[in-house]
C-alpha cells in the first residue's frame, strides 16, 4: 500500500466510492496496472498510462465489447486525466488459465477468438486510436526505420543484428506499399493476454493495445504472436498459416493475394520489432532465433 502513487487513493474514493485497503497485484509495462481491494470489499483494476490521446477510444471500444457479451473486463469509469496520465478503472476478472503452445490446433482455437473479436469490433464507432502501438506502427513518420522511442533509441544499436534490421525494412516496404483500408483491431493478441476455462476463452485482456491498421495486417500480426506466453516469440510458419486459414473461414471471406502478403509481412514486422527490443534490453533471444529461422520463407510469402 505504501508504494501506491499518491494520487491513487483519492482517485479511487472520488470515482469508485472507496479508498484501496489492499493490493491484489501490480504490474508496469506500457501501462501501470493495479489490482485493488477497496474499503467495503470491492475488487477493481485501475490502469494508468501516459496520455497520448489513445485511451478514450480504447476504453470506449472495450465498453462496447463488454456490453455485447464479449469476454473482457467491463470499464467502471471513463478515462480521467491525472497530470500527464490517462486513468480508468475496470472490473476485476480473475481466473482462467493461459493456453500455452504453438501448434496448429492451438492456432485455430486462437483464430476463432480473434475472428469473433474482429467481427464485434467492426460495429464500434470511435475515433481512431492513434498513434498505433509501436509494435504495429510501421506507418510512422519518424526518421529512420523504427518509430521513435527514447528509452530504446538511446541504447547501443549495434547489438541489433543486421538480420533484424533487414527483415524489418523489407516487411515495412511491403506493408506501406499495400494501400489497404484500416480497421479497428486488437494489436497485442498474445497467449499472456488471454485466459481460458477448458476450451472456452474466459477473458481477453490489454484493450489499451487497440490499433488502426488493415484487417489483414492485424490478423497477420496475431498469427505470429498468438503463442507468446512470456518473452515475445514467433509462432511456427505452419501454425501461422493455420491461424490465417481459420480466420478467413470463420469470417466467411477469403483474403486477396495482396492481403495475404500483407498478413505475412505484418507478422515479420512485429517479430522484428520485438527482437530489436529484446536485443536492446538484453532479454531472451528466442524471438530473434525464431525470426532468423523463418524470415526468408515469410518474406517470400509476403512478396517482400
């Protein structure tokens, strides 16, 4: 409790009707996330992230999905500005298991969830949640290959292999040359952000990571990242292919040749972005190893 931000108890009292009396969990990655027990016994989750203008649209879309019965936490407050932070609260939805594995069978199960998610989001009307999360921000206007992120750009770039850079450059060229319309979609569809009860998905987390990119690109990114249950990695090619096939079947629409190329290119951009970050931060090289093993075949399929 002593380590909670100074503004948090008062914010909870004003917007949720009670101050926190216990901490269920806390994490800090892109956002600060606090699982809290309030006076009176109510459990909630409070999220705070740098206010870059995206949060209002993301929370509005999440609320729409929850109201429609999609398995996600229901927002309890609108987005509120606190200094330079965008803050909101949502219901605490514990339980369920992470589905580990990267087999084609698991890919199909995940694709079924993603297809339902994308179908529901097609009915949402919100302002585009821009700028996109950096791992799908290949359309940035910053100088250089990567979107500008100070904590990464200030590090020694020599630790990033030429292979990662070359793969990202080729994938980005293909993505930028496609000219496909953008849609709203979930851009961090990883195993660690889903919980399952048996064969049914119980909850999809991380609605802060909605993006405005072509449907095929969002599906492609998910087809590569769905198996990441810890440090980001890249699913096997046959599993990504199973994901793409299942998604199209469920949505009842075959991708065009260009859309398929964009899907494969997006899987590579996201994997290269993650591999670069892991290299700069000295984390697991597993993603870079998978990228090296698969990049030529994925680039071939992307026509890149």
